[in-house]
C-alpha cells in the first residue's frame, strides 16, 4: 500500500533514512517559531503545511490557533449575503453557475428594488452578524445600481452591522461614492493565483481584478478578498495566491471550496478532502497572521469536521443562505459556536 503522505509528494521521516526526521522537525519548529513571534511563515513552510502528514496536523493547528488568538482572541465573526442581481453574467468564470456561457438554468434576476434590498437587510439583522454583503452578478454594477444602493445605505444604518458590497470591477470614483454613503467593506475575490487565473477566466484579466482591490483600498474601504480553492490549482499556486493576498494586505480573506455545479466547466472536478481543506485554512492563517480568515462556501465538504475550521485558524464564517449552492442552517452554526465556547456578537 502506498503511504498517502508519500503520494502527496512529502519527504517522509523514517528510521531507515537517517536525518529525514530532523528535516521534518525543523519545518515544524520554524512554523512554531513564526507563530510565537507573530510572523508570517515562509513559502517553504507554507508548502509544508499543505503537504503535512495527518500525524503532524495537531502541531500545525496549535500554531494556527496561537496566531488566531493573538490577533482575534476567542472571538468569531459572522456575516451573511444577499443576492440583489443574479444570472446572465457575461464573464466566463469556469466555476460559476451564473455565467451565461454555462447551461445551469440558474434563475436570472434583474437588480432588485430598494424596498426588496431593505427587507433583506432587516431579515439579516435578526442574525448575530457583523457584516451584510450585497452581491450582484455581472462584470460591474450599473450606474443606476450604484445610485440605488448609495441612497439606501444613506438612510439605513445599524449599530452592529456594516454594509458590504460585492459589485464587480467598479472604478475608484464609484467606490468613493459607496464609501461616502456608508459602505464599510468591499468584497472582490482574486479567485486564485495569477498564473492559474487564465485557466479559470478569459473574459477579463487578473490585473483588472487586482486594480479593483487597490481602488477599494484607496477609496478607504476595508477589502474582503480571497477566492476558491479546489479549481485544479497546485499546492505551489495555493501558496502563491496566499502570498499575493499578504502583499496586498487585505483585511479579510474569504475561502471558498469548490462545489462542482452541473453545467459548468468544472462540473466533474473532484471535491477537496476534509483534511486538505483544513490544511489550506491553516496555511492561509499562518501566511496572513493579522487578516480575518473567513470560511464560506464549501463547508459542506468537511462533514463532521466543520467545527475544526477554528482550530485550523479561521476566525470568521459566512452563515445562512449562499448564492447558488447550499449553505447551512443558522441554528446549527450557532449551536456549533456555543459548543466550542467561542464568542460572537449577540443580537
């Protein structure tokens, strides 16, 4: 039987190979030392995390948890999203059910009214969330849509909940208007590593997405920027992706794990295994020590291990209804948090 760690490309510590055990311990020591000192781990250590044998995961989780507690103590953040416009997207992202080039029969919904959006906000306010994200399909929200959202935000504030937007590749001027009207955070995923992006999307470039992220920061918005893992990228590309986010110093990193959707180009992609998902979470935590690491779509792949996302280093998660894939009931999420004895904002 082939050792699973060897199949993953690891150098295995064995009694037969003198010195190998020292090499493995050296990597773990470097990870522990970085956690103790509050520093990001190296790319080599990040790659080691992704390829670590399961027997070493408790040590890696301990380091990731130490970093999480250093920056966020025992508090977990919750957010929810509202689909304000869906389907009929002109972009060709290989994973997306809303791309018009895919035969997914997703419902096409034009931009909702201000009244519908206000009701969505009021419903979300019944949850113990801190961020409410307005999500629209398409390359960029229209001028009319920006104006509608700005007008609504100016008249609807909440002491606990911040407005967020996931509205596509907006320019600096529109982002400034959203900020002035009350938006706190802008969500715009880079999705994956620069070198892998052309295999996922051909209708716009990585540079355009990066420009939007930088425009949002320049406009004074917090930036929520992550992507989707399990698209077929390599471990090296996952580490490269985490390094890009560290370089851009984004405040929040949402991690999604591909749920293959029938009719998309990635419908036959094999879902990530639970322990690989946890390795990825730890790697992003250890390479981006001060950033919020948020687990979003794809938690379903973890099965009985969902509660371990926090031990692996996450300090935030999306709860409730998602866009085109199943989420999890809010009551179950809150029960999980209560069992873990973590803190979160109450109603």
